[in-house]
C-alpha cells in the first residue's frame, strides 16, 4: 500500500511540474514531443524514425508527424543510411540545435531559480531524486 501511495503522490507532483513547465511554452516554439526528438538527436546522434519512435515509446505514425513538422521548420534533416540505403537517418540541424538549446536554457533557468530557493538539504535530496527518477523511468 505504501508503494501505491508514493506512486500516486509522485504522479501528482510530476504532473504539476510538467504543467508548470508547459506554461513557459510560447506558441511557435517546440512542443514536448519535438523537444524530446531534438534532445535525443543532439545527445545520441542520427537515428532512424523507428528508433526515435521506440525511444519515446510512441507509434511510428506519431513520430512521423513530429519529424515532418521538425523537417518543415528546418530543425532536422534526413539522409540515406550509409549502411542500408532503404532506411533514412534523421539528424538535428544547426538551427534545430540552437532552438533546442534556447528552449532548454529558458526552462532550465526557471527551474534553477526555483531550486535556488530551496535549502541545501532540499537541493541534495532533489539531486538524488533526479537520479532515482531516471532509474524509475527505465523500469516503466
């Protein structure tokens, strides 16, 4: 029962945090799905649409819509896979990287200001909780 209580509280807390971060979204900027794709491409390098869909646990059709929107805006580019010409690789463009970094900076700055209002013990606990949230995400 304790795990269920913790799970419910965590779901509410994370939901509230995500909603607050979404409030900093400006129309015309990146959606969460687009930011996730750009983050993955920036961090891991070129990937196939299927790999990106699997990494974000979305259907290939949904990933296709996201990639099409990013490509139309010049934020990603496609090229043939040198190892298999039937496949396509998606890569982040310089413009995509710039926009992603700008967006990340805005949200990171807002979070950093809020974290700065916590005391030292709370900041240490949050650092550890972040590691645990990453591990928890991998378990889902």
